[in-house]
């Protein structure tokens, strides 16, 4: 076999990451379309419709499915007889491919999310490198490559348990999944790794997510192994938890469960759990020395024609006249279309604001949150005539510890994010008669179309974490926590678990 050329390898990695930034795997699209047809909860059905519409728009427009364009993860199976035409290491070539993918495609710039010195300065590497690379040596003279882009929201929900040999895996998964909340943007896929050592179980859980969604085939043909029996049982029971799309309650939380296992020690039963979110992004290709990978674009006709539009029941809110009293009148589950100006901010901006208050300085010049709404977002940079690149919500739970300060000191009246709020945020929202609004995680390109203009108002040096002012038109959100502190994420999954009726009430 001819040697693999350095340039072919680098370009294939770059093309792979570009490809998955805007093409969902079709097996995932089809599974989500099935979930859409089946869904009985209108709120969850609406969220799934947004995810599918966003998916099709991204495939059409070649722009990222999610504003979090992910950490680059590369699985390599390298044939022992493979020859390379270069002395450059595989690690260097992969990282060069990642740099190229994230920074050198001018019509589809991707967001650089990787920070170096994670326990210290947390400085952005600027090009999304380095990647996480998993190597396996196999027989043969080819290189099998799988590239995946994993968002922080779903990665943050990964879990590992060192169970006792007599412990029940299903019981542990069913106890654990509700604790993940909705920050992993369901509907997605759960990867489960069983056996080996702790790090092996986590690796297997992650690797299992790279296989196609095929649970319906398994249901039809029946299981042939313990791992397949476990997949079927977990698929049914995790969905019976009633968590639903975006944690809004409903019939589909996962469109598949994957299980990989490995031999383990007699004293051990390691179990790794890795969720894959609505931005399910991976592609596989093989290099044999005859040139770069050729990735075939899926036909647009493969996407269901859902064409999501805002609900006719949604009420329009004029942000220029918003008052605390109006916010306090919003009810849980209300669908709202926001019109006017909102401010943005996420982890780093909140931390800066807190430090400024602690030092007695107050907010930076030009920043005024009085009677305003903040959107937790870190957008992708715009290209062409876009006001902003894909700009979906980030996990609100991370801002919980700043919520009391923001509501108490800045005059803020509402927040927009994704996933549930924790007890301290709920308490602060109730105390200040504020509200938390939810946008759909994994619908970033669709949401960005509601943003008409964007300007940085503070902390420019924080890049995507700066405070921006967005002018929005009919931006769709749902009241997820109202001024009484009631939370849709607490109430709805419990209702749907009961309706589905396959699991006992939690103790
Ligand atoms: S879909 Fe949700 S969890 Fe996935 S990358 Fe986007 S924001 Fe993160």
C-alpha cells in the first residue's frame, strides 16, 4: 500500500471537522424525526421541531449546528503495516488539522473553545487545538479515523462509578440520569462503558457514541449479548424517566443507548456514562494512501420538512418597555417572542462583574442591566452578512451562584439560558420576582436568525465571553422559572414519568 501523505491526513482531519460542524449524522436525524412524530408533550415537540429545523438549516447553509463547536476528539485505528511519508508525529498532524478546520475556512469559522492552563489562567488557545486523541493499533495497512466534536454541556455531565460486583448497572444509570439535569441537551444518545478499569470504562462509554443510531434494528432482531440486553433495557427505562427533550418532560429523552464492555477485575464493576447531546457530531473515514478522505454530503431530502415557526400562541414582548411587574406576570410555560435589545454574558463576564462589585467599582461604563434581560451565550463569530454566528443558549446552571448578585445589584429582571436552575437561583428568582426563560439548546443557527444586530459593550478581550448587546426580533423563549420560583424542569419530568407509568414513583 502507498504511504499516507502528511497533507492528505491533515486535510482529511480538517474536512472532517468542518463536515460535522454542519451535518448531523443522518441516522440521528431520522431517529429525532421519529421522536418528533411520537412526542405528545407540545413543549417537547416544539423543542424537537426547532432542533430538526436547525439541523436542516445548517446542512443547507453550511454553518454550525451549535454555537459550542466542541472539543475535537479523534479516534484512530492504525494498521500495523501503515507507512507514512513524513516524520511529523500523528499528534502534530491531528492538531494541525483541527487548527485548519476551526480557523481557516472563512465561510464557516468555528468557535475556539479550548483553554490552556485549565487550573490557572484558563487562556484560550485561539485555534481549538489541542485535540483529544485515542490510538489503537490494529492489523492491516489502513488508518480508520473517527472525528467527533463534543460540546461542554454534554461533556460536563459524564459520570463514572466504581460499582460493587453485586450492584445493578440499570439501577445506577436510572438513579444517575435524572441528576444530569437538561444541560446535556436531550434528546441525545447515552454511551455506557462497562468493565476494564476506571479510565477504560470512560473510554468505552465515549467510543460507543461513535456507532450509528440503530436501536430500532436491535428491537426488531432481538439481543445477542449481555451488552445488547442492557441497551434495550436502558433505552426503555431511561425514556420512562419522562425527562424529555430539553428536560421539558416527554416521551423521548434518548434516541439510543450504546454499550461497550471489557473484561474487568473480580473485585470491580466500573461503569462510565457519557451523554451525547442534540449536537451529535461525528464522522468516520478510512485512509489507505490513495488521497484525502472524500466525505459525501447527505441529500437535503433526507431531513423531514418540518419548517418550525413560532407558535401562534406565543406573546410578543417589547423589551424597550419591559418592567419588573410585567416579568412577574409571566406564567410557567408561557411562550414568548422577545423584541428589542438584550445583553449577553456567561461565566467569565459574571466573574468579572462580581470582582468589580467586590472591589467597589461597579459595572463598567456603558453597561446597564436595569429592567433588562441577559442571555447566557457565547456566539460563533459572524461570516458574510450575518449579525452574529450561531448563538444558542449555554447551560444556565453555571450562572446560579451569580444570580442573587445580578438580581440584587444590577437591576436585571430576567435571564435566558438552557437547562434547569438550581436551588440558590430559584430562591433568588422568587425573592426578586424575576424570571428565567429557556431557549432551545442545539438550535443555535435557527436562534441566530432572530438576532438583527450585535455590538460588544464590555470585556471585548473575553472574545465570545464578552458582554454583547443583541437587537432581537421574535426571539423564541419559554418561561422555565416564573416569579414564584416554580420550575418547569422540576414539575414536567415528574408528570411525564407518571404518565408513561413504567417506573415506580421515586422514593
Ligand atoms: S447541543 Fe447543548 S450540550 Fe450540545 S454542544 Fe450545543 S449547547 Fe452544548
